[in-house]
């Protein structure tokens, strides 16, 4: 995630926004398993588990509409999921 001008202006409220996001994720059936403030190109990285793609998209639209961050998503697969994917190769 990258902070917007609005998000950096109201940075002191960031911890409360993260807590609210975690609760919203849980309400959709997922869990925020990691959240990091980072240095470099991105300001935050979060790890969310247990959401369907549709629930995740819904959450990200709601998050983005708040105006504090812009998101970039990355879907990750576990090693075991990789094993299963590779088994399907001809």
C-alpha cells in the first residue's frame, strides 16, 4: 500500500485504521496475519489469509474509498499449493 496525501496528513490515526481494517477483514471471514510499515517504494505491506477473491476485492474497494491508501495486490500460493499446481503440468 502507498499512503495518499490524505493518509499521510492523518498519519496519527493510522494505527486505529489498521485495527478497523483487521475487524473488517474478520467480518468477511479472513484474518490479517501480518502488517508492516515499510521503507522504500511502499508504505505498508499486509498479509491477509482466508478471504475469497471476491471478498478481498470488496474489502479493497472499501479500503480505497476511504482515501488514505492506494493498494497493489499480489496473490500468493503456499509451497504445497505449488506442488499441486506443478502436478497438473503435462
